[in-house]
C-alpha cells in the first residue's frame, strides 16, 4: 500500500515550522479515499458476486433450528452460538462467518500498514496543529468507507464526529468512542521509529490507540467491500484530549450518549485479548501552593517556602488517599526559582484512581478541604479532569452477544475489569450497555515496549465487522429504557 500524501508529509515533518506543509498536504487528500480504503474498495471480491443486500435475517426454523451451533443449515447463514449461556445470533451478513474471517485476513496487511502510517504522524496531547493534521487524515479514511465526518473545534485540537447510515435507521445508534492523541512528545520517533519485528509492530501510540482506529477503518471497509453496511446507525467520536482526561472531549461523548443502544471503545483490550467490562474512576488534581519569596540567606525568616509547604501537603495527601479503593500517583512536581530564593510558588499534579464512586467522592471532598500548615501560605486544589467509576455489573448481555459473535468466528473471547480509565467510564457509570477493548491486541501502553500483535489484527477486524452488521439483542429491560 502506498502511503497517502498526508501521511508522507506528516512523517517527513519534524519541526513546528513545517507543520503548515503537512496540513496543506492533508487538506488535498481530505476528499480522496484513504490508502487503506483504496486498496480494499477497488478490488473485485469473489464473495460480492453472491451478495444481494438482504433484509434482517429472521431466526431459523425447521431443520435450521436444529443445526449444529456455529454451522449453517442448508440455505441459511448463521453466526451460530458461543459458550453455554450465550445467545444464538442470526446474521445479517452475506455468506458465512468463514467469509468474514477470510476477508479480514486479506485486509490485515493493509490495516497493519495503516496503523504504522498513523503512528508516524506524531500527535501528542495539546499539540493542536499535529492533532488537526491527523484528524483530517482519519476523516479522509473513514469517509472512504461511507462515513459523514465533521471536525468539532477544541481548545487543544479538533475532535471528530463521524456517522455511518444503517440498514434500519429507526433503531437507536451504536456509539463508538476513540481518541487520536498520545502521551508521546514530538520527536519520539527520532529514537523510537515504528518497527515491525518478531510478529509485533512497535512504536509510539500503536496500541493506544492508532491500532484501534486502523482496525475500525478496516472493519468498515470490509463491510463496504461486501456491499454491506452496519445494521443500525453507527456514530464514532474521536477526541483529541483523552490522554489528559478528555476535559473538552467529554462534552461530545456525553452528547452522543443520548439515545444510544450501546457504547463500545477502541482502547486496547487486556494483553490476553479479553475485553474490558468495568473501569476504575480517575481524577487529575492540581495542588498549588503560594508562599512568600525572600533572600534565603539574609531574610529567610521573612519568607514562606511554598516548596516546603507542598512537601508537607503531599505527605498529608498520601495519608488521605490511602483509604480503601483509592490509589494516588504524584505525577509531576515543580516549584521555586533559585537555590538562594525562598520559593514563592510550587505545585503538583496528582493522578487518583478509584474503585468505587464513594471512594472518589470521599477523597475529593478531603482534598477540597486542605488548608495551609504554615502561616502566610495558601493552598488551592483544582480538579483538572474527572471520570466516574464504571462498576462491574452482573449478567452483561452485551458481553454475551459479543462472545457469541466471536465463537461463530472461531474465536475465544471473554471480558474482565480494567485498572485504567477512559471515555467509556462515562456511559458505563450511567448503566448504559458498554464494552471497551475492541482495539488492537498488544501491551505496553504509555511505555517504551508498546506494541501490537500482528497475528491478532485479522480476528479483531472480523469481530468488529460482525458487531456492526449483526442485529443487537435486547440489552436492557424495558423499565431501564
């Protein structure tokens, strides 16, 4: 696959002075198909000759009803059943599940290259020009699969809102959430280039979460290639500030929750491939201390050290955060100016994780009541971003449904709670049917060993394509809405 002009331009630019060149190249490709979609949609597919766009398939009766789970009775196409307790899933896809898996394998190479190309466009949180360049490249790729796309301005980079029409537009939409910012600063590629070796693709942002974005593009391209479309309207929100808690992107996710049948996330799954069924809450807090500057040798008694006050406050905060269900990470500390000046200002950025909503409320209330320990010092607590805890729930019909799809595709799949937080915390905390971890299988998010497993790209493409195309079962009681 030949990289698109925008990818080549963005990969070639390493300094802010060249950003305009990259963005110009991106703009020229916005109306064109992405390189991935071109390679998919211009091919002649044998399966396509047998496709007539079907209505939603009804549950099989007669001989089909007694067919072996996971196989089709004569003249029917079913996605079979999963492990005990899972539901039978009638397919709305042409052909049989094997066709989905086969097509996904043929697309895996293009998706792998797409992921590598996206990772070569550095996009750290807060770098609006680079985030906007990547947003336009993503929009071009998703438009080529049939999406309508719009850019939503944000203070630190534009977000994306995309939509695909479904076969049944009367149904509530399926919401997918993702992000295109990374934790890696500009220049990381210079000493850690995107590399493929030993069945892995490694590089900054490949698993968190450019791999997930590429896999979704591949799944939608697969459906378009087969003359198919999603069963219901699909909306995708890609925010530019997820890695800093989605302080602005949250409003877009929240807006699209209204009327959603279910929400799925493109974050990476657990390293063993399990989906994420719950997440801890998370909050970023800035603790700011103001003191009084003075000469550290001649007039130290006139000063109030903000650094000393901050150190003592952090010891106190560690005790407050040591309650059950709460974890604290002091992620960044700064303060003072010179060794011979009593520090007039100091601050710390704290990362807090909560297993329950009660632990989150209690800890944040305690932090809000902090007062200075030294006369003349002032302490201020500011919540920078916050995500509610998404608790594990029993039953989980959405997980049962996805397990059934996976089993029909020859995959074994399960779910488990996760320690990290993300944009799925919001719908999960509100009781909406929610699953995360549909992105690339791998490990090492936020670390130098970040990588995705190449052998798991095709199964993820097939799974996402099936999830989009197959009717959802009832996921909530009527009393829940």
